[in-house]
């Protein structure tokens, strides 16, 4: 039957001719048995030759196909079907999904297929249709764009101190859905579901590297003037490279290694920096306030501090002895997580405040204390700078002087009222030179420049100082 269907002008016609010749031979038996026999042999040989001929494959449809398709079959490809996807239900026609009538099966189904015949064929999964794969793929890609569900990555909500879990997405499996379309079309289904495939999140709760951020183990706050825009920009830029950093148990973390070079190429701007003990304008000014604030939070959280360097002069935004300077690439702040659980660094810079929290599980200490004791104090020197534009005899303070100090810095850990551990550092600050500008211009019309607002660190009120969390 298959060979006959594939060669309607070959095998099938040859078979009809054989039948006619056999009939004629039967009618002529009275006249001549030998003649009938010869006709039979000739017809049989012709039929055998026709059966062995395989026609060359052709992509062309027979000319009679279009007129042989019944109205019921034509209407079927325009029939709507509910296509269930991972993200919803789409209503399409079978034709839009790439389904078309299969001419090679019309002979099997019969050219005059009625609606009742179609229902019978549907029960057998034998509606004579085929799938145009290219058209189906285009339809499925369009459905993917509309109905695929993107995954949601897990993330640390450090403001709320919770871990938001990941949610996998789901997408249409294009290649897995192709055979489904054809199978359900042959069954005349009113609806069917496309094959789906899970789409995992890029970041899962497990890959975040931390499972608890509910406890503030230590925090520290420093303030800055909101009017210094470039300096504030530098603060936020450096803090953005630290916020959300997870330190696994016994991990060591480098400020310079993670924040990187503070260069114009990286976006940093000119602002106040301390150079050779003097406050001047320099690139990436303000970065040391970020390292100092982080140092303070790490100090109270009980993190180890393998490497730290204090400024050459005290800072105005933190108590004497409680600072940490950084200079690319050699002067670094290094922290280490001593705990058996991970911790995360939470940094926020806004509204004139730089705030750092070390989040994780509850720390094993009830209280951590910072204490300092001044051992030596060195008076500051004064230098005079001549100014040819200022009126003669007039003076102006360019930089306030500040005494030098040698002190001990302590970190003490308490359980209840009992101190269970103490750490000690020696901290030195060189005296800060006071600079006075003196005018030398004898011109009576010479005028004084605008008075600069000079800021300096506070003089310690006592030799000892403590604060704790």
C-alpha cells in the first residue's frame, strides 16, 4: 500500500491494467486457452517490473492534492487550541503552531474526510497532518519571550538583616515541544501542555557563602560634612566595593586587594588627604575614612586585625588612637575572620554618616572594649610662610598645630564582667606642624585673602579613654 501511495501513476495504474487483462483472458477461454495464458504472463511480468521501480524523491506536491483536501481537513488547521506554558495559557491555531495537512496521508484517510470521520481519526491519533518544524520553532520562540519565567537570585538584604532565597525559573523546551505539537494535533486535542525546562538561579542561597546575617556583631559610625561633594563621592565609591563582602571562617581580607587602586581611571576625585602630616588636596581623598570606619566595626566585632597603620596625624572623625590609614598599594588594612561561621561587611554612606556593620551569628563575647593610655606627648613646632600678596604685617593660620603622642591601644574581651582576653598595640603620632602665613606686601591697597576654615583633631582631655560595645 505504501509503494502504491508513493507512486500513484506507477504501481497503482499497473495493478488496474493486470486486472482488466485477466478478465479478458477469462472471457476468451472458449476461443483460445493459449492466448489467455500469454496475456496473463505478459500482464504479470509488467506488474512485477512496475513494483520494482522506485521513483526519485520529489519535494513537489501532486497537482491533485489541493483539490483533494476536504473542507473538514482545511478547517482543522484553523482550529484554535489552548497551549499551556510554564507562565500561562496561549490560544493559537494549529496552523500558527506549524501544523499543515499531510498530502502523503490523504489517500490513507480518504479525500472526503467529514467532521465525523475527523473525530474518528482523532481517537486513533491519525489525523493526516504533519509539522512544519521551522514555523513551529518560530512560534515557540515567540511564546518563550512572552511566557518564560526568569529565575530570581538569592541575595543578602543587609538593611533588613535577612537572606532572601533564590527562586528557580522555568522555560519552554523548544525541541522537546516539537513532537508534542504533532502528537496532539493528530489527536485533535483542544488543549495540551508544552514541554518545560527548569532555569536555575545564578546565585543560590547555598552559593552566597553565609546562612545567618541576623546579628550585629560590631558597628561603627563616622561623620563627614555633606557639602564636600567630591570627597563624599570618593567615600561612596570605596564603600561600594566593600558592601556585601563575605568573609568565610578563617578568611583573610585585604582592603587594597579588594577596593583596588584609587585612581582617576577608577573614578576617584580630588579631595582633602593627609600628605607628610599636612592636609592637602589629593586624588581619592576620603578613602581613609572608609578604612577607619571599617576598622572600628571590625574591632568591636572581634575580627582579627593582622595589619593596620594609624595616620601620620590624628583624624577629626574618630577618637585619638582609633584609626586606620590606607595608601595604594603598600599601606593596607587586613582583617581576618577568627570564627567558625562566616560574617558579612555591611557598609552604608549617606546623610553625612559612614556606617559599617559586621553581620553574622551572635558573637561569643558580651562586651568588647577599646581603651587607650597616653604614654608620651611631644609639643608641635610652628613654621612661618611668607606671602607676597598679603598686606605686610598681617598673619593667617594655614594649619593648626597638634602635639605628637605615643600611646598604648587595648582591645579587651569580656564575658559578663570578667575580662577573658586582651590585645595590645603601640600607636604613635608625630607632632603636626602649625603653619602661619605672614604678609610682606607693602602696597597700601593690598587686601587680605578670605579666611580659611581650619579644622583639626580634638586635644585629648585625659590620658585614658575607653568606649565599648
